[in-house]
């Protein structure tokens, strides 16, 4: 194997190579302290600086106003947020509305319905989630409207936040975090696992609007209380030091290479390259999703037969193009192209798609 | 600063140096895969081997029978377990009994009382938790008896599991994990943050007896369901790869240096050295805890005045003896000596204690 391959996995996924090298260099003895960062008290000055840098850089790089929103790091990934949200906001007499656009939004809804009054007001289920439903009206009395901004498995994405009036949008952004500018005023709570666009696995990044935070239940158990995490700057208990530290390094890298605008540009370039290759293949490669809702993060396509799909994935893997198998629930191929995927990786994949098509006519 | 200092922090805390060096060496390109371990799919073969090794080694090194108990890795530390336990086991008509021996057991009880019928049947509160209460009878109808086996802040430890009859013991073992042989038959559920004796911060290790697992609620949200984590071998959602991997390396190291028996021996040696230094100081150093309940993990002591304590901590720190300040709620000094603390570190501390006493008479 060469030193470095292109990894198109849906998550965990590629990290910037300079970040990996920096973390490696300072792994055993951090900042000349005689200790690894992972051995230090989380109440000490050295860790404190890392933690606060991660918070500050998230605000800065992602354009999140500090006066209206707070950043939290909470273990358990998006999955624990599926539970914390209804436990915190769906008390007696309250209700929320959910739009389902795939597996993850269905899971979020299921957990919410175990806890309180969570209503599915629109779903793409009838079209096998190949399009984002857009015809719905949000009840102005709802506590929140829940959406999943990008659907990792099906390959669709909300390219614009829906109109929810004054109802705060709660959004699972696990798979398109930090890939475009967000109108934070509309976001009551954004959350997601960090293991795609931001850092190695091990926590959720939560971005919560302060008026929403003020309404969170204080009578649920401690770890499930947003107010406790917020009041202690995500240090209520021992934090997941590794993903926080790595996210700080990733954010420094993002800043250095051009910030959020550059992430947005690259996301457009990567997905344009791949969708053009699909659309220009004369039907050899077929994208199953509605064109207007195609994800910029997870590009899905089919080949003429399942045998050809298996061959495609196996041969790509030999050319250092790894992780191209679609999710087991949908089959086909999928290229997940998050922030750290170099354009060169996508170009290599496009070149391989052209070669494979020529060598394996339908 | 020298390359390596002795870090007596209460957690996160020291990791074995060979483990840190190994993790550093394979950080960027794991197993010649062209990727970091932290970039790989958690459904792939390479991560799978790491994950299964961590599970297997936990059973093997800790002597946990595979036929009766299952190992789980769950994010959120011990704090999320405080919530998951009552949510899973304290449904309508059920009750549990708690013995409180300090801050952490009080927190566990508080969360449980928010959820269901959790009864405090004994507490060391009247003695400021300086001793473990042992006079209590466990109601045979209780779902479980909850204890905290070691009290990081106060410096006490259960040296023997209490008699709970047939009631399964649920134990927070965060701060004395893997330091002695455990009679697993008595343990219904053991849990704890891994960041003291086992790995860097970022998850709880949960050891659950299969008959207890079968009783866990299946109507709580997904992340809070023991049965889902168990059914998917802790891969229901993306796992916290870094602490799992590091724990695997730590367990390999434990095996190599002599296994659980060696951990037990070293724990005895470290704590004997320190308690002997305290007891032989003619009252200059005073251990506040009942002698029979003194912790082998967290050794606490006072000096004649708070000024001398501050001076002691500051001077020790200059001699590469770090993290000796007692918890802010109790003051004084505390040496946390977990599995990765070399005997040499404790010897250096004892030597310093003798020198300091001579140089600073009361």
C-alpha cells in the first residue's frame, strides 16, 4: 500500500494529512509538558486552552454568533441527541414536527415519539427517500421543526433551510457540517456526530440558540441536561479530549486553507465533477436521486448490473480508491466526499469511472 | 521540562509510555492501510479486529466470564450510566437501593431518584464520607444494590463487595477498574469512565450480567438501551474509536507486564509506600480517612497548615511530581496512583515528602 489512499467512506472518513501529522508529532509529550494531552487533568491550563480554542474556532470558522448561540461537545453522537432533544423539549402539552428524509430522520422521529408528541408532517418515504419533500406547513405552535440536512445513505440534501416561520429549526447536520454558510438565526439547535466533516468519532457537536437553551428541561438526569453542559462549557464531566483536540486542529487547517468559503467551493467542485461524470455516461452510471436534491457530500450511483457494481468497487479499491460501496440498505456505489477529501481524489475517481465504463460495456 | 514527568492527576491520568509510543508510531498510517485508524469505516475489517480484541482482552485480562457477562463500550462516561441504569431498570413497581460514600455515589442516587424509586439505605455523610458504611441490610426484592467501589475525591474504597444476597450489585468502578480480582458472579452491572485505569477519556466500560441485560427496558430511546448496544456488540452507532483502540493497547501492556495480579501487587505497593510515609511522619502528614477503608488508588493527606500544603504542591511540581492538589471540595493533597503510575514515581514522591518535612517543620 502507498503511504496514503483516497478513502470515500461515509464516516468515519478522511482527515487532513497535515492534521494527522501534527497530532502524531505532539502525541507523547504535549507542549513540552512531559505528558500526553490525553493524560492531563481536564481542569488544567493546558487542556483548557485546547478546549477553549475548539469552541472559539467553531464560532469563528462556521460564522456562529457568540451572542445568540452556544457550542457544546456531548458524547454519544447524533444518536444520543435523538433522545436528549425530546427529553428536553417535549414535556406535557408540547409537540414538535418532523420531516423524514431517510434512515436517520426516521430514527430521530422514533425516539421522539417514545418520549412525547412528535408529529411527522412530511416524508419522502413513498419515493423511497429519493427526493426531499418540500410541501408542508409548519404549525407555529410547534416547539421545533426537525430535519436532517443531508442524508448520508440515500444521497439527498436540503440545499436551503425550509420555511418554518418563527419555529426554531432543529437540524441533524452530521453529514454536511461546515460545508456551507448557515443562517444561524433560523437554527434553534444543530447537532451531529463529528466523524465526517470535523474530527474522529467520539462526540456530537451541538450548536444551541440561547432562547432555546433557556427552555431545556432541568428535571432530566444530569448528562441529558443541555443547561448543565452549557453552564460548565461542556466540562460538567470529563470531556472526550481526543475528538475535541482533533477538531481544533481541523478547524485551524480549515482556516489556513481558506475557511468556510473554501469548504463550500470544494464541496461544489467535488460533487460537480462526480455528477457530471454520472450524467455524461450515457446512462451507464445512474444517479437515483432527484437532481435538485442531490447531496454534495454523498454521491450515489448505480451501474447496469450488480455484478458490474461489485467489479467496479473491487477494481477501484486496487487503485487506492477505497470505501465506494453503497450502504447495505440501498446497494450500488457511493462516494462520500467530505471536507478533507482532496479534489485530486475525486479526479482520480472520475478518471477510473471513465476507464471502467470503456473496459466493461453494458 | 524532561521528556516524561510523574502525573498524579485524579483522571485523566498516566498511560503506559510504551502504549503512547506505539499509538504514535501507527497514528498516520495504520497497519499499512494508507489511512489512520481514525479515518476508517467502523464496519470494516481492520477496525473490527481492533474492536473485538478490546472486548476479548477485557474478558481475558480482567477474568470476566464470557458465558455470564457481556462487555459494552458506551459514550458519556459514568455520568450517562447514572441515567441509563434507572431508566433501564427502575420501571413502575420496581425499586433499587443505594449506598452513598461520596460525591459520585450521591450523583448516581440523585439521577436515579429523578427516574424511579431509588432508596438510600446507608450513607457515610455524617462522617463526611471518611469511612465506608457497612451496617445495612439489602432488601431481597430490590432490583439492584448500587455502590461506588472507590471514592476518588474522599480517598476511600470498598475492599470487599458488600453482602447483597441474591440482589445483583451495580457498581461504579471508574477509579479502581482492573486493580484487583472481582467476584463477577455478584456483579449485575459494573461501569465506569475509562480515563483513570484503562484508557484516555471518551467512554464508559460497562460489564453487564446476561440475566440483568435481559431485564433492561426496551422502550427507552435507542442510545439508552443496553440491549441495542449489546445486540450490536457496541456498534449500534459509530463507536468512540480512539479510547477503544487505546484500551486495547493498555490491556496488551497489562498482559505483558504480568496481568491483573501484577496490577493488584503494584496497587498494594504504591499505596503501602504512601500510607507508610504518612503514618511514619509523626503527625506531620495526616490521612483523614478511616484506616480500614483507605483507597489504594487515591491517597489523600493533609499538612499542618494550608500554607504548607500550597508550598508542598508547588515545590513538588518543580520536581516533576505533578497533580498533587486535593479536590477543590476537600483541599489538602492527593496522589492518584492508577495502573500506569510507575513505582519509581511513588518512591520519588515519598522521598520528596521526607525532604519537605525536614525543610519545613510544623
